């Protein structure tokens, strides 16, 4: 599966982000959603990839380099279109992002997801992510699930 680095101008990205936003806003209250706006994907601290099936952008994922006590990558916008699910694409997106984060010298990856994202949580657990407390700009929220993974081995 081939991934390419995306920018805010990449074909299909605005539509895919809109699809993600619509889904998340249907599941959670607006104040519980911390979705990266498309304008921020060109930030040098953001690494965004996607996979095209023919001409259609069908999957994406990113991480943003942030810092608390130390630098870490925060996974964001991990998404596979429903028509493409069940093919291992989400697993491949996450694996690519983790490999890139490690190659960039980052030692920890964190994420925030929603409590309704059962399949995503199981996938993160399969990668070794463990539940953790709220981090960074997040505050405890009833629908939020926080996880982290050490890249040091």
C-alpha cells in the first residue's frame, strides 16, 4: 500500500476532512471534537499522509509534533472511507505514521479518540497503545479516550 505526503491543496483532502468532521460531529458534541483544520496541515510540525485508490483519496492520517515535558507525536485524522474498510488500510496508515515518527527521533506517540470509536481503540491496543490521562491542551471529557505508546525499545 503506497502513501504519499499530502498538503492542504491535495486532491480530495477537503472532501475527506469534511466527511471526517461530519462523522465526528454526529457522534460527539462540538466542544469534545479537536479536529485539525485543513489550513493547519501545511504547518512544518504536521506530517500528513494519504492513500489514493485510482483518483480518489480514500484514507489519511497524520501526526503533529507537540511538547509537554518532552516532544511527542499526536496522531490525528486517522480515517478510512467506509467503502475501503476491512482491507487493513487503517493498520497500514498507523504503522507508517509510527515508523515515520520513530525515524524522526520522536520517542512517544499520544492520541485522543472518542469512546464510540471501538474498532479504533482495539486497533490502537493491538499496536501496544495504553490508556493514559489527558495530556497537552486536553481536559478530561466524558467521551474522550487518551492513549500513548513509547517508541523506545
